[in-house]
């Protein structure tokens, strides 16, 4: 029955990627007026490149975990089956 969660998980992943990108852009716009630098941008300083990558990764991971958790809880509410591991299985 847990295989039924796979489509929910895929959709949640797509949603979380879009939300995380929007949140990162909003956060970065408060830090700098220009777009976040790529690692290969010659004019960008090392701390700025690493800071942008760190902020993007943290935003993506946090939003991904939140959306995945909400999707799992919604699936559990609808079906009565928890889609992930439970502590009793360890």
C-alpha cells in the first residue's frame, strides 16, 4: 500500500522545488540586488558565492522536508497508512 505514496511524493517534490526557488529568490533579494552568483562568476567574491550556495541549499532542504512531511501527513490522513518508516520497525 505504501507504493501508492510514490505519486504523492513526486508531486510534493515538484511543489517543494518551486516553493524553495521562490523563497530563495526572496531571501537573496534582501541580501543583494543582483542575481546570486554562480561558482564560475569571475567578479564574485568567494564568500558571496559560498554564502549564496549555502543559503540556497538550506532553503531547498528545509522547504523539501516541510513539504514532504506535510505530504506524508496528508497521505496518512486520507488512507490511514503512514508512508515512511516507523520507529517500531528499527
